[in-house]
């Protein structure tokens, strides 16, 4: 079986004031923040540049729906289309359609507790 999840792609959470959260994390924990949050760079075992995104969202964001939670995890995957097909065949709830951007492909599922999970087939070099 091919790899499914290869790492953490991002940590997303809701907050009353995303700018205040970004400012606090920048001041107290040294995060290099921008409009989207903070990107952490690292290398995989093969030495490839990889990224993990940390992003606060507005409390009223609908991006995490249908989950009722104030957080969402983003997992890095290798072959998103194949994985979504496999998960669908296994009875996993798929949310919406796969989307493709210059920085990767995205798909969404619900876990067994109804948490929305974002799956990302990254193109890390798009951020360099």
C-alpha cells in the first residue's frame, strides 16, 4: 500500500482576533508571521524543502464546516486523488471536490468524530 499521510501540513484554529494572535505569537514565541500566519520550513529524509503552516482564522470562519470544532488539521499526502478514491471506497465522508492550486492539491474529509480534515498534496517549491 502506498503512503497515505506523510506529515503535518498545517494547524488551523479559530480565534476572536487573528491579528492579535499572530502578534502575540510573533512577540512571545518568535513566529515569523504574515497575513496567513506563519510557515515553518524543514527538510524531509531526502533533503527536500517542506513546509508546515500555522494559521489563526476568524471565529466566524466557515472554512472548518461542517465540523463544529474551532480547529482543523492539515495533513501532507503523496497522491491525493488516489487517496480520496481509496478513502471513499472505505466509507470515509469526502467533503466537496478536490481543488488544485500552484502550491498543491487539496481535499477534505470527516474523521470518525466529525472533525473536518484537510489533505494536502504539496508543491512546496511554490513558496520558495
